[in-house]
C-alpha cells in the first residue's frame, strides 16, 4: 500500500493557498450569499497551542470550506485576544515586557495554526493590544460614556491580592480568582462600570430566539436572574425608619419571623445608637467585608449572623414585632439589601432559624416538608386563610401598602483594572472641571512601553509621570489621566465587528461592511464563556444599536461549543500533570490532515474525550488507504454492476457528509469516509470522475492530501475552487431498505425492498414470505400498520 509524504505535501499546499490568497474575501458587493464563520479568538499564552485548541478551529474550517464549495462568500478570520491578565502574568513570570512576550507568543500561535492548513483570511488578522485596535476600544468607551452607559462610582468590589486588581463577579469562582485561585476579598473602591443592567430584560428575552445550546442559554438566564415580586416596607419600632424589602413570595408574609439586613446596609449605621451589642455587630461587619459576594451566597456554607439587640421591625400585616439581624448571606447589592425571613418556606432562612432558635411558622397548608417553597392554600394568615397563594398575592401586597416589582441578579459590569497590560481608559481628571473625556481626534491614548509593570495595588501607569500628568483640555490647568486600564473582556466584546473592516482608519467598521457580513452565522468556542464573553458581547451590540451604530441587537445567530480534549490519562491537559500533547510533534510525525481528521473522529464535537495515540494512528492508516485508492482509478468500470454499486455508495457518501457537516456531526463523517474507502478497495476499481467526486467531499477534512491527489489526476486548479457535488435524489429514493415484518406485533421476518416502494408493494412482498404465511394461515387481517422504510405489522382478527 502506498504512503504519502505529508511533510512535503503540507508545506506545498499551504504555500500555494497563501500565494493565491484564495481564502481572502472582499467587502465589495457580491451576488453570492454571505456566511460569517467565527472562532472565539485565543489568548496568545506562552505555552502555545496544545492539541485541544485546534478542535474547534478544525470544525469551523471544515464548515467554511464546505460553504465555499456550496457557493457562499465566507468570512472566516483569525486574531488575538492579546491584552489582559494571562499575557501580563506570563510576562512578569519571565521578566520581559508584555508587548514583547505577546508578540512572540502570537508568532508561535500563528505558525502552529497555519501548520494545520486552516482556511483563515489572514489579511484580516487583528491584535487587541495594537493601538490600531484599542483606539476604537477607547472610542467605543467614549460613546458609552456620553450615553450614560459608562460611569465611575464607589462600590464594594472583588479584590485579588495576588493579582493586585479588582475582578468582575464573573471572574470569581467559589470565592477565588479564576486566574490564580487566590482568595478574593471585598473592598470599597472608586471603579468604572458599564451599565449592563439597563439591558437585563432584552438580554433575557432574546435568548428564546437564538440557536444556541440550551445549557448556555440556561446559564445566562440564571446569571441575569429575573424575579417578579413585590416591595414592602416594615416599620422599625419606635422609629420613623423603615426596612424596605423585595420578596417573590408576598403570600408568605405571615410566616416572617425575623428580618435580615446585609452587614453593609445603611440602616445599620443609622440604628447604631439603639443597638445594644454594637461592638459585636461591628466585628461581624468587618468579618463579612473580607468575603466575596459569591462566597457569601454559597448555599453550602454555614449561615452566620448577629442580632441587632434592641431593634425590632413590625410586620405590616399582623403587626407582630420581629427581631432584626445582620447576616452575610444577604447582599447590599441585591434587591434592597434586606429580606423578610420566612424559615418555613425558604432553605436559607430555615437553616439560619434552626441554628439560632428563631420561631418557624408554616403558612402554606399543603406543604408537607419544612422548608417548602411550594405554593398552596394559606393557613395562619388571618383573613387570607384558605386562599391559594396565587389569589392571595395581590391582595396581600395591597393590604401591606406594597407594590409589584421586578428584580434582577445581574449587576453592572466592572471594567477598570489596576494593571498595566490593557487599553487605557480615555478620561482626564481636572480639579476644576472634573471628569473630561479625551477628544476623539486625540485617540488613541497610547499605552507607554517604558513602564515598571509589576503589580503593586495601583496601576503601574500611576507612576509614569509623562503618561499621568497632562493639561486639562478645557481650562489648560494641570490635570491627570485615568491610569486604570480596561478589562480585557471589553476588547473581546466587539472584535467580531472589527473583523468586518480591520484596516479602516476612519471608523471601527464601515456601515457597508457591517451590513454585508454581520450577523455571525456560526460561532464556535468553549462553554466556559457562557456568561462572561457572550453576555458582554450581546450587551455591546444592544447598546451600539441604541446609539445608532448598528442595525441589529444580537451578534451570534448560531453557537456551537466544543468539548475538552483530555490527556491520554483522561485528565485535563496541564504541564503539572505532564499529559500535554504538543500539536507540533503530531503534525511533524503524522501530518496536518491526520490531526484534523482524528480530532473530528474522536467523538461528538461538544463532548470531552481523551487523546488516544492508537486512535490517531488508525486515522493515519485511513488516509494512506485513501491515497492508495488513487492506484485503482480507471477511465471506466469493468462492469455495469460495479459502476452502479459505486454510484450508489458515492451518492450516499455525498448526501451524508453534506448533512453531517451542516449539523456539525463530524465524527460520523469520518466513519462514513472509512466505509467508502473500504468499499472502493473491495470493488477494486473506481472511475476518475467518481474518484474526483470523493476527493471534493473529503477536501474540507483533508485539504492537503486531496489537493495532492487532485493534481496527480491532471487538474491544474485548486480543488477548493470546485463546487460541492450534487446529490442524485432519485438514486437515494431507489436505494433498498430493510423492513421488519411482524404478525400481531411479533417480528417474524424481514424483507429488502426499494425505499420508494409503495405500501401495497411492501405488503405483497411481505405476504409472499412462507414464514409470514404460516402465522397468518387462514386468519383474516383486520389492520396493517405501516411505517415507511422501517416496518410492516399485520394485525389479525381475534
């Protein structure tokens, strides 16, 4: 069996694709329909790619190549998410400037990606740390600022002492920094925010219309966290002060046996003079301040709190006096920062009340367990006894003097970072004039390179005098620049727009280019971006649409997630485990097409699966067998029977591969290729025309090998310029299928017959089988159950 020299072939065709620029697309109007196929662009980390990274890239490349052959104008770009903590921490670890290390890492990533033959339009390559890019990041910030969507405020924030910077809630995992796993604490700091909460409702509502994996949509729904309920005031005994609460269960108000304020609630300080145990309360407030919001609301953690001795609230319905506590499971930033606690019908309240011996009053009749959140008929609720929860809600709200309300868990997006490697925030501070946005014609505010970038709790730019010290553009007096930088997620919230027009120096993208390419038709990336990146990108588009800069609100029509490729030991790949597979070595030893096809063959795209060396060797052998088929190519078949068999198998192949590519079922594509090659070798011959059809269908998966064989058949042009083969629909209909034949529901035989055969013909064929005749005998058939292409069942009279 022949083998092929992948080292020579891979380089040869990659060079030719580059020289001919066949994957580059124009922004000019075209009669072709467009498709925008996008990968979530990578962080260029120092480690380079491991074999898990190309999985999603291979999937989008196959899809893009297929679409081009189907006649679409395909935008398929690549770039680098180059700012942010990962790149900066790598630079610090290696003692080099982040700009130098990032450029070096990008070169490595680009080389590795190009070695796999992906059909990216490299003329559109972008780098978020380039001033040509972050100029427009700053420009968009200014648009948000002038629209009131970017603002600075003092707020409790998540602080990572190790990274020496603040983190958004989404970047805190189980109370720890997602980057370094250090404990995150709370600090009150002046920070910049984007007003994402303004878009909470459309961010939630639009999910229904998106062709996204349901788990991703569920995660976004939970993060946005819409709750419908009521706001109700509880008066404080012997005071004009009131505690305003938000509750989703006003029907349980008669079961409220205590109140809880968040430790940061402003009422705590206002009530200081009447709190008899102030020292204990003060200590608890300090203790709570050291915890992150996510840590405090963890359902599994032990609930703690302190009673405000001497402070009582009055239930507005039954006028009972209830104790007021502070507890860190209530957050100042959610709702009103206060709750009415109903321990019989809330798990957290029940756990707290049980621990501290607080009364538990059941007010829902049909709740058998405590605590129970189920609605039902009310008990212990005065004149509302016997009413259903639903019927009682509005009446209780009205009697309590409350009002209906909607609440969201979503908080505004904290975007400022006390680090060096990010886009500078284009704001100047003047003692007389206040905050002054940098003029658009003065952008970009360039990030200086001569900076001591080691983190020290404030941005390193604060110590760079020529950057920090400026003159006020309004009054001309001494002023200073903002020296915090933007979160890297700001850069990635609009990069897909820049790909439409990356060389534009006058606009972030022209309206014509956006109109041609947007929205993204297929977006592929990891499920870990379900909340952060995807939510932020959707917010950006909604805001830019409101500002008149876009004419659409949702950026990504269709989303696919790839699963992890694990190490051979079944564990996540990491240097510490010693289980990282370097793609450079695999490409060198087995070829780019082998890597591409094996990563698709391992299993469904969205599943996690371990790397298996024997599996990839099997794929290499398949490619060698496909190469061998070249040796049995003839001008015509030796018999009509062989030709008909080949036509049927080839037609099945074209039909299945096309459908499976459309559905991203790439593993079954590879299996079908193997079946076809084995069939061709068993026949021992294949016509040139049929073999060329096979090569066209295989090309998106193995572009190097198919081009090499295509050329050896006398073709001068690239196979990528060919059209996708048409399916012979009539032949598919003519194909035989197997029917299961049953009598009274019991399978008795099977028949092979044309798929297009009508029911009467199938009946006739089935009834001619001796075994079926035996069970029917002289009995009368009362009914025939027929499922086309699958089964026929004769039901006999009793």
